[in-house]
């Protein structure tokens, strides 16, 4: 008999949800994590959208280690000195069943892994999976770890080992890796007293704010974010890898410049840097996804590039949780049927296609490219902010100029062709669906 | 006979977050030596006086190969002496008792000494090198002034080692999986083990002074503080040690420092 029915590699959001689903279905599950505890090695910007957890952990909000509930979502466009912000607030998001929340990953991932253990999965930490085992027919039937006597056999494996998945690559599920498909996310965690954060961001109690930023990344294509935790602020940037390399800029310099922007500096003034962290993001989304299944294995979460990084959205945890859950369900059923062939496992891809996991990705597949394009990055922020600047500026005794004239003049000044603007606008409209 | 490893579980953070808790490098070395020094057929027992969370350290020890794990449920504020008594009550028939000489919370390393006294066996503490041989072990102690003491240990003894002495083996995957469900024996330690613990910062005891004499406020301040006066109260005497000690005490009493 094999050591387990299902081995899940990686106890991030994808892995823990896969383990919960498979264990609940009665399978023997071993969940392997390389860190000393789940979440210990993980970072992200800071906002989770756990709606999908309704299906796995009913009333999750009562036990999940949440920092603040997001009641304000803003998108900020930054020029060198100006800022245009669209800000939406709904205090209803601060009440059950809630919408988004800020949380620390070492807390959140550890909590989620405890749900997997409660469901019956066995969690093994401080253990790195170093390779896949296969039977005579080439079907994956276990993993090798870095521990002595470290081979484990199983009916099937779920790879949830995060971005740049070595397991998916070893299984041959990715074609060549293109650095242009990745961005580097860097983040500072900045400490301030809670009441100061409350005042500066206009929130109370456990209400929180999510700000996504376009521009402000020192000419390196990407974006920024500012999220509120209880007594820290997460401030970071997401930077396109080839551009970062070509411009020879250090990510921490870009963060420093962003922090000094007149629209950002007052928010974080006096804060103490508690932590600096960085991680790669599978930014290209739909266009870089691997084959999701092979004989004896399925891939979920970032390992399958299921991270939605499209401008005003930076969502990966919810996609990881959902894909992990479906992977766990499908794996459990396949093991029960005693058929873990790739064909049998296409039920997983079907499930992804039928739900938001791939539908959102398909709908928004053009958006990451558009948002990271040179025009949107280099020209539009200055163009948009100067249009707004002129609309709001009072130049008496001059009469107010018409909006069309302002747009035309500023478009020319920014060097944007009308045809391009229309094309990008159309792509954006279609892209955002 | 058994070989014992004593492990101290410490949660280093003020919020008692168990995720960051563990045992010191010295305790890890002790565990490794316990495993190495056991003779065929001998039990290796890991003992930890601590809260439920400490069972993680014991499971890790089981994964590494100890044959029995005992947790003594004890108030975490228990003194070294009380911890030693509690451990002594569970490690009967011990041939070797390995301890770290330094816990994660900057301990004093005194528990092993107490333990040797309670068990009535030998001790070799603060070891920086250990050579295990079949009949007797050779160990090296660190002494002050860069000196070393080389000790042969043959009889039952408590040994405390520094963290640099050994690297704990990596548990096998099978060991880790089995340790999850291994039995941890739980022994309830004595309940009143907390010595009078003074958690206030150290302050020297107050000294009663007579009200200062003097007509003006300035005079009174002067007499109170000795400020401005010549106070050559030093004196050099050569005495043999007992007389010197007696002289120090009498002088301190004369100056009002002793009750
Ligand atoms: C800067 C930044 C900001 C982000 N902001 C957000 C945000 O605000 N909201 C959001 O929803 N998403 C955000 N994301 C995306 C999100 O972090 C990921 O999409 C999500 O973490 C994916 O979850 P996962 O479980 O697939 O992978 P991961 O969270 O990466 O987990 C993988 C796990 O596998 C373990 N592992 C890896 N290899 C092995 C191995 N060989 N053996 C054993 N264990 C292994 C790792 O230690 C880790 O625990 C952000 C990402 C970055 C980098």
C-alpha cells in the first residue's frame, strides 16, 4: 500500500485547500511544507478575498486571523508630483459576510493549514520536496524529499509549490520559461500606531483600506500598492522583470521614490520599517499557464500561474484557494475511481473552466499586457493627471477651457496618438469585459 | 539503564507565539549526544518540563530516534532547582543525562548541577568537546582564563554541552511521520514550585539616614551628600582572607550598609 492517497506539495493557500478538500472526501492526505510552519516563507501584498472559503470553512471570518476588513478600495494614478484617485467606500464590506481583508500570510496560511489538519490531513513541515517519483509506465506516484529515507509514495500528487513550480516543470507541464511573464513584487511593512493609521486612512476599528497604484514606479513598468494592517502599512511595488534588469534600478530605490511621492509620503510619515520582502509573481496569467494535469498529478495556485495581476486587481490567494480546492476534490474522486490518468483528471481543468478561476483569467487575459505596456505605464499617468489638473485649475480671468480641448492638447503634449488612445481604450473596455 | 536528554522549550517572544518557540542549539547538541552515546538495548529518553506546546520539541526528538518522550507539566516560572527535582523524579536508572548548558532564554545553566545533586551522580558541565568511546567518554570543559579541563566520565553523570559541540541529525521522513502519533508520557510536576520570584527591576535596599544636621538648607544638603567635604575614607590594609572578610563586613556595617 502506498504511504498516502494524495500528497500535496506546499502548504500555501492552494495546498492547504487541496488538503482540506481531499481529506474531507475521506482520502489519506500528506501535506508537505518546506518552511518550519506554513506561511513562514510566504509573502504577498496583503489583501485576501476569501469568499470561496464559504464552501470549505463555513463562517471562516470568525476564526481567520484577519487584520482589517477592507471597506475602501482606491485606484491611484500617479504622475511625478500629481495623483488622481478613484476611491470607493462601503462600510457594508466591514460586516459579515465581508468582502476582502488584510491578513499576514504567516498567520493566514498557518490558520488554513490547521483546517487541513483538522480535516484529517497529516502536515509535515521543514521538509522540501526535491523531485517526483514515477512508476514503470511513467505515471507520477510519489515524491522525493530532502530528508533521509525521504521517498513517499501516493496514488497521486497535487503540486502547490508556488510560482516557478519545480514540480510542474519536472513533469514537463511548462514550455520554456520567459522572464517577461514574471514581475517582481517587493514590499515594506511599515509600523505606525493603530490610531494614526485610522486617522490617516479615514477608518475605524477593524476597517481597512486597499490602494492600487498605477505609475510611481520610477519608469519601470509595474504598479504599486498600499494596504492597511492593524498597526502596520504594507507598501510595495510590482515590477516587470526585464525592464527592471534593463534599467539597472534597485527595487528598494523604487520603493524609496514611491514613499517620497507627495500623495504617499503623508500616509506613512514617521513609520518604522519592520520588514522588507520580495517574491516573484506569475504576472502574465492566462498566456503563461501550463498544462494543468498529467498522469498522477495536477497543478494548482501560483504553480499553475493562476494569479490574477491585472492593474486594479492583484488577486492570487483566492485563485490559489479555489484551484486547490477543486484539485483536492478531483484528486479524491480520481483516487476513489482508481483512475488517476491525465484523462480522468481533466475533470479538474473542466472545473477551472466552469468557474471564476479560468473565466476571470480568460476574460481579463489582455489586461496584464495592456496595464504593463509602455504607453499605459509611461504616458497615460502624466496625460490623465494633467487633464484632471487643468479641469480643476481655476485660471481666472481666463474662462474655463472645454474638456475636449484639454484632452486634445494634453494628449499631444504626452505624445499619444489618437488612434492609439482609441485602440487601448477599446482593448481596455473589452479586456475588462 | 537509560540515556536521557533534557530539553528546555522556550517561547522567546513576549506574545508567547509558539510558532517561534523551540529548544536551544545546546539542547540540540545534548539530544544528539544522547542518541550517539546510547548502547544497544538502552532506552533514550527525552524529557521536557514545560507546557503542552513543548510536545513539539519532544515529537521532533522522537522523530530523531529517542525511544521515549516525557513531558513534565510544570509551571514555566519554576526555578532551576524545582525543574531539577521534577526531572530527577522521572529519570530513574539514568546512566547519562545530557543537557544543554544554555537555554534559548539566556538561562544560567544551573539546572544540570541541581539535577546531578538530586540524582546523586557525577557531573561535567559546560562541555566544549565530547569524545564518545565504549567504556568511558573523554570530555573537555571550558574554564576561565582560556584554560581547559579534560575529564574522563565513566560512571553515571549529568553532562551539559555547548551548542557548538554537535549538530543534531536530520530526522528521517518516516521518523517525522511516525512521531506525529507517538505517545508522549505526561507527568504532572509538583504544583508549588515557584520560588519567590521578584519580577520588579533590581533596586538596592533603601538605607535609613538620620535627618541631616545644619542651620541652613545648604548646610543640610552638604551634610547629606558629603559634597565639598574631603572624604578620604580609603585605607589600605593587608590581612589574611578570613580577617579580610571580617574587616569588610565590619566596615560595611560601620558605614551603614548592613542592617
Ligand atoms: C508582492 C506580492 C503581492 C501580492 N499581493 C496579493 C494580494 O494582495 N492579494 C492576493 O490575493 N494575492 C497577492 N499576491 C499573489 C499571492 O501571493 C499568490 O498568488 C498566492 O500566494 C499563491 O498561493 P499558492 O498556495 O499557490 O503559492 P504560495 O503562497 O507561494 O505557496 C507555496 C508553498 O509551497 C511551499 N513550497 C514551495 N516549494 C516547495 C517544495 N519543493 N517542497 C515543499 N514545499 C514547497 C512554499 O514554502 C509555500 O508555502 C501577491 C504576490 C506578491 C509577490
